C-alpha cells in the first residue's frame, strides 16, 4: 500500500507538470483511457483492503508481511468472513479482467517491449 501511495503521488506530480503546460483534449478516447487507468488504481487499493477484511475477520493478527504481523484494520467478526471472502474473490477477478482489457488496449506497446526484451537477452547470451 505504501508503494501504491508513492506511485499515485508520483503520478499526480507528472500530471501537474504535463497539464499545467497544456490542458488535455477531453475527447471520448481520453475519457476511456482515464476511466480505465482510474479503475486500475482503484482496484490496486480495494483488493488488498478486501483481503485485510477477510483475514482480520477470520482471525486477529492474521496478516504477516515479511514475518512482521501487521496491525488489524477490521475487528474479528465471524459474520464478515463470507462477505470478505466474496468481496476479495470478485474484486480480484474483476481486477484481472481490467488488466486484460488494459493489455488488449496497449497490445502494440506490449509486443514492442517484448521484442526489445528478447533482443536484449539474445545479445547478452551471444556475448557470454
């Protein structure tokens, strides 16, 4: 979550520099792009929080990060376990769907980056 917060802060700085020089053309394509990326960032925040809901509702002090027990955000509550399980499941798979939509939208960029990566590995292997 700290890395996500840092990424969002950096994104706002980039937007500030970019859009103070010129305002974006608010075309339908810009709005689709904005909505897709906004939903990806929302899912990046909501999916871990729903996981915390599931873990904390099931058992107190249940979430570990590199052997450090993270503090409970939600109280232990047996009635919330099923809600947390369903929320985490559906949000995670919907997030995955949005990732695939993002990949399809930027397929040319993905292919170009893949070719660059393969060429880099091939050149590296030829040198050794």
